[in-house]
């Protein structure tokens, strides 16, 4: 009997304590509901209007050695997707021949995007001396660009031609503008087919010439050899001797040479190694040229201005 009475008292005490707690919880819940009515009174969502940019080209645009990574990372808003499909060592011929262009075409499908813009830059590997990649400047190179433009338009995307990034080689204090004919061919096709043009070549030539041979070395992926700096101070740039890449050098064993850079050697089919040359760019060079591309693109394609960051 005593045990029964004791248990009954405990249950009564528990109920007495639980009732205020329950009431308090209900009161708190009611108070929260009153404070934050937006949980149940949400306005209708506004659908986003996102766009996409696809980058196509060679190593001077690609993930390693090009301006593309800085452009995608620093110059587009979250409403502008940026896909870098540029590949090292490719020309206007080999990029299509190997199947890279087929992959790019699939990225151009506009499903979910308001618009897709495709930036196309070739020229470096279309030059003579690169078996399997070189193209004829008079007919084949411009015809390849025309075909790219037609293919992009057929998907419903918008083509944008980009003139090739300037190399940073000098002779007698003057930039060696060996890519000028390929840049001019690109301009001609753009005008002929009414395609927006980002004249990266003209802008990069002006920027590099203004810096001069020594300061322009800062744009490379790695530091130059001392003998290369010495040569640049005379106004003429030189390539690295073949032995320079094989073993470290010291001031006492620094190789000497006067030959210009062999572009076919430093621009292989594939991802370029991280080394000093006058073609590829490191972080500083990529940032400068990506900013130029963003600025030119905003001027030439007004529809993208709201989603480009200077």
C-alpha cells in the first residue's frame, strides 16, 4: 500500500512539473511563429537567367600556361558559367581532328542557359614547323575558323573569335610580332561573318611592347636564366640552351647562347611543362591578359556586360 501511494505521488508530481513545461513549449513555438512569418509566407521565386561561356583554343588559353583559368576564376559572376576546353598544342585543324571539338559542341547545348558564348582562339600551332598541326595560312586556317563559326551558330550558341596572344620575344628592343598574319586572318573572318572579335593580339602586343623585354619576363610561368635576363637587357631575348633544363645552374656554370626561342620545342602537343619561355603565362601574365579579354568582351558583346567583372 505504501509503495502504491508513493508511486502515485511521484506520478502526480511529474505531471505537475510537465504541464508548465509543455505550456511553455507551446508558448515559445507560438512566439517563434509570430516572429518569423516568412517561413509560411514565402513570395514566389524569380527564375534565374544564367548564361555560359565556353573557351576553345590552345595552351595560351588552357588551364596550365594560358589566360583562361584567371578569366573563369576572376572575371565572371555566379550567373555566368565558364568552361575551359582549350588544350595545349592544338591548332585549328588538330583540335577538331582529335575530337575535342565534338566535346565542345556538347557543352554548347543551351538547355537551362539563356545564352552560350564560345570564345575561339587559334594561331600559335597553326604556324609552320609543327607536323600534324600546322595549317595553310591562306586557305585552311581561315576556312577552319569559318567552319567553327558555322558549327557554333548551328547549336544556337554565339561565336566570338579571339586573335592569338602575342609571344614576348624581342629583337633590338622591338617585339617580334610573328603572329600578326594569323591575327589578321582572324580579324578578316570576323568581319566577313559578322562575328564579335576580341582583339587580344593587338592589346597584348601593345602591353608587352610597353613593358619591354625585361619586365615582360614577369609574365612567364617560371624565372628566366641569368643569361636570358642579361640578353634581354640588351633588347634581344634568347631561348634556353638544351642543357639548361637538364640540370640546375649556378652563376659560375650559367650557360651562354644567343639563339632565339625555338617555338616548336616550347609549344608541344600536350600540357606545357612549367618552365620559362616567351609563349606561356604564369599567374601574373594570366591575370593581365584575362583582364584584357574581359574588357574587350564587355565592349564587343554588350549582352555579357552585366555578368563580367573587370
